[in-house]
C-alpha cells in the first residue's frame, strides 16, 4: 500500500495497484475516528465532510456523518491506519450521513466499486461499582 500525504495536508490518499477488493474498517472514540484501509482496486481520499473513492473508471463521494478535523491527524504506515480528530465529541451512530455501512456497501458493489466498509465496534468492559470490594470482602469506597 502506498500512502500519499504530506504531514497531514488537507487531503489524504491511499493507493494500491492490485485488483482485489478494498476494505475500510473504522473505529471511534469520543474524540477521534480511525480508519484501517486495505486499498487495492480503489483509491480512498478524505475531505472534511466526505469519503471519496476513485477507481480507474469513476469516482464516488460519500458524505460522512459529521466533520473531520483534517489538520489534526496521525498516520500509521505500518498498520495502514489514519486517525482524525472529530469536530464534535460524541459517538457517530454510523460512518456516512444517510446510510448504514451495509446499505452503502451494497450500492458500491452495484456500481462496480469493490469496497467493503465495516465498523469495528470496541467492546467496553462495564463495572458495577456496588459490587466492587477489596480483598477482605469490604467495599473499597469506589461505590
């Protein structure tokens, strides 16, 4: 995978020359969103409000659910990831503004874009503070 960028310039491109499907896996926290991209047939480009896909024959622009802060990003070339800060600090219910990842995936396949978009939901451990006790069976004060 070849990553084209110049230290968090206003646009981010991922390019690769194989003819196998591309995959975009996204995860999020309250502050940021991370994309793990295996870009093979399609080129992936980010702007503040859109995820843009390009192949040799056509381009498609998919509006994101909310705005990305392009000037604040981290690129990990080894793991093929890019992390952007979000404009608003809340969890996005979906990546794209009007459609789920599955709906847009179906439409991309119909348009001959071999791109799969998946949300890798983080699993959070929950803790019932009423049941927190120390080694002697007493509550620790965290409750």
